[in-house]
């Protein structure tokens, strides 16, 4: 049966999971001047362990860049090494303090560790870089939600939806809040919208699964 209290934390990591999708690694270490598009092509098809091993070789040989540290962070996260991911994303931000993707993933790693003040600090940095990005506000809302500050969380979800009425991370999280409060029909309404907007994404599939479970077990017919 669905456990709504765990869904907010699952939703908070969705962006990090999305950034990890389809990333492999070329058999030889990468050059520091490889552009992002070429890097993604080079990283395709290898196991998480192999990606991590070869990216570490690249860094150890001094051929690093903010993008390589970013992908190194993703590789650490893929093998469940959150502390390694924190160090790598932090290094990417040292090289470029305006590196939005690294800031978001670093904040998500602190959230995963339940280091909520640090997570909020880095989310604020990410929001200052891209204030019109609705996902930053919804993920920040998830961090407040995890601490029991539901009013602040809902304020940030509303901010995200004001920026984009179809912001799926915010819609998903509002569904979590309704499910957690036992207002299951509203949760179904929000999650149904997420699954309609992104039927093939991990978030959309999760929303559809939640709807099915609620309809099967918790909503009277």
C-alpha cells in the first residue's frame, strides 16, 4: 500500500535521477575540453561502476572541468555514494559558482542526507541563478515538507505553479501533500495530471502507479 509520507523525499530526488538517465562512459578518460554534448555521447552505455572508475581516472590525471565533476557526482550517486557526490558537485560549483545543475544536485544530496539547512542554502543559490525555474522552488518546498513545515512547502509549490501551471514536480508534490493529509481524491487529481503531462518519465510513471494504488486500496467506490 502507498506510504504518502515517503513520497515527498522520493519526489525530491527525481531531478537527480533524471540527470543520471542514459549516461555511460567511453573506454578512455575524457579530455577536460570536451563539450557537454560530446561528453554525453562519450559517456553512453557503461555501467555505473565503470563510469565512476574512468571519471576518477580522468580527474586524477588532472584533466577535469566543471562538467566532468558534475558527471562524477552523478556517477557517485548512481552507486549510492552520497558523500562522494557531494564532494564532486561541490567541486563543480567551486569551478563555476553559477553552475545551476551542480547546485541543484548538491542541494538534493544534502536533502538525501537530511542535512536540511545545507540543502536549503544551496537551493537558495540555485534559485538565485535561475529564479524562473519552477523545479527549484518545488524541490525547496520538498525540503521544507520533510521538516514538517507544510505551510512553507505549499507556499513554494504555489510559487512554482505560478511560474508554470504544468510544472510536474510541483504538481506531484502537491499530490503528496493531499495524500499525506488523507485527501485522496485531490491527490489522484494532481497525480493524474502529472501522468498525463509526462506519461513516459519516471515521475509520470510514479504518479500513475500512485493513482492506481489509491484507487485500488484507499478511495471508496
